[in-house]
C-alpha cells in the first residue's frame, strides 16, 4: 500500500495535526521497580523543572502541549504560579491525578478503608485535587485506587464497593463546569486478592451511576495478558463513556514501558477503533495521555519516542481504506477485510510524519533534534544538588 495523495492525504494530515498527547510529570522523574530506583543525571528536582522537560518534548514533537500532574508528588504552594510557568514554557497543566496510595494510613485501603477517619482523609484529598483544578483550569480529575485486599475474608467486598461509591459521589458532586472525573482500573497490584476497581466493567458501572461527567480511563498496561483492549475501546466509545487513555506497554504486568514498544500492532488496533469513531481529535473529549516510567532509558527522548509511536499508530489507522473495509465486511469477505487493515498497518508512515513536522517548522527527526539541541547537557550541568524528583517525591 502506498500513502495516498491529494485531498485524501490532506484529510489524514489534518487529523494528525489536531492530535494532542499529554505527557506525565512523573515520567520525567526517577523511577524503578520495588527492587531499585536508578537515579539519572539531569532529572528535575521540582514540578517546575518537570514542566520544563515536558515543554521540551512539546517543542520537538509539536503535539504534546500539556502535562499531567500527580498530587502530592507535584504539590506546590502556588498553582497559579505553576500554571503561569507552564504557559511561559509553551505548555498547559493538564489532568490532575490524585494519589491516595502512599500514606501509612492507606495500608487497608483509602476510600474503601474500613476506618471512616481514613476514608474521610482520602476523600478530602480528592476534593483538594478539585480545588487545584479550579486554579489550574484542568478539566480532568483522574482517580486510580490501590485499594483492595490480600486475603480471602480480609474485608467485606460489597461493603467496600459501597464505600467506593460514596467517595466517588462526593468527589463527583464537587466538580463544576466542564470538569470531569476519570476512573481508572487495574487488575491487581498492590492488592493481590481483590482489587476494588479491577476492570473496565467496574469502572463503567460506577461511572454510569455517577453521571455523564464520569468517564472510564483505559491504562493499556492494566489488563490480564491477552485482553482485547480494542474491544473495550469500541464498547466504551459506543456508550459515550471513554474519557481517557493512559498509554504504555506491558510484557508481563503493569510494566509502564514506552507505548508501542511491546506491541505496536495493538496500538494500531486501538487507534483504528478511535479513527473509525472519528475520536482522535479534541472534539470527542478523549484525553490521550502517557503513563510511563523510564527506569533505565533516558527519559526525555523516551517520551519523545512514545509520542511518535502514538502518532505512527494513528497515521496507520488513518490510512485504513474504510470504504474497502466496509465493503468487505458487508459481503462477508473475511480475508479482504483483514488484508485492508494489514495493508495500512504495514505501511511505513515515517516519511509522512517527517514531512508533516517539516511543514510545521519542526525538525523531521525529533529525537535527533533533541540530542543536537544541547538541552540535556544544560540540565545535566544545572540540576546539581537538591533532591531529584522520584517515586514519593
Ligand atoms: C498506577 C496508575 C496511575 C498512575 C500511578 C503512578 O498504576 O497507572 O494512573 O498514576 O500508577
Ligand atoms: Mn495509569
């Protein structure tokens, strides 16, 4: 298959130009596994420096104009000042991620904890996150709960769902304007026996109960092996409940590797559903975010690579000949239908994306341009002393 020309190509380019990918503040900090966190040179020491790195990713890719914050990792005294700093660097503050998984109090859960005082503390944190959104202008509050149990009998599963529903209701009712609540799910970890929001169905059911501004967030690393994620995407799109993605790759569990590194075909299949529903641009309100940790690789180029991987999958999905696909589907021509998809997936879209960047005044090769820019040499020299941002920081 060759890349189309003329008006067809223009349409593909228009879609690619309107795509937005949000990068996560925590991906710029140090991370690791439970065995070791490896420090890197030039790592940000505070949210301001994380934003500088996010702005650098945007400068070279042109499609990453916002950065997600994680509270309290990115806690500052003055969020207005942080917003202005972001704007000065050419980016905006995006989704606010609540963190109710790192206090000793949360050993038996946060919003589902059997102790009402702990639940109150967790809910208050969620409400405080909405206060921050009011200042930063962020649209989305993203909730991921580490809540669950490790042993059969440890707690009442139904009672925990009731506590969860009550907490979500309080947070949801605190939203104003176009603010939204995104509920993420994850199969297991840190809880090993039951998890209170283990899957998209649980998240979907709670979001339905809450109301139209509650939407599901799909973290691509949070499923059992072999799960058909594009089916979940299609289902939620149809239900109008797909709010966001946390993109990353997994080989085994929640590996948080660069999106598209493990299975670029899966990212293509996901993007194919989104293109088919005309949902890759901002109009459908789906937040395309990365949620990654770069434990052993250089962080900024890894994030640039991830952004490019999402763009490549999107470009390929945009190349699918939808007329031919529909014709084949309707006539029951299984092999042709499959071939139409594979033709698009097997097309090299890198020249198309390079041209698009050049037309925007960007370097066609963002990673090479980043390496040439001297940015890393500068942060390595400047960011000496102080405490590097990392897990828990
Ligand atoms: C969780 C989940 C959340 C992320 C944290 C750091 O597994 O993916 O989205 O904020 O990790
Ligand atoms: Mn996530």
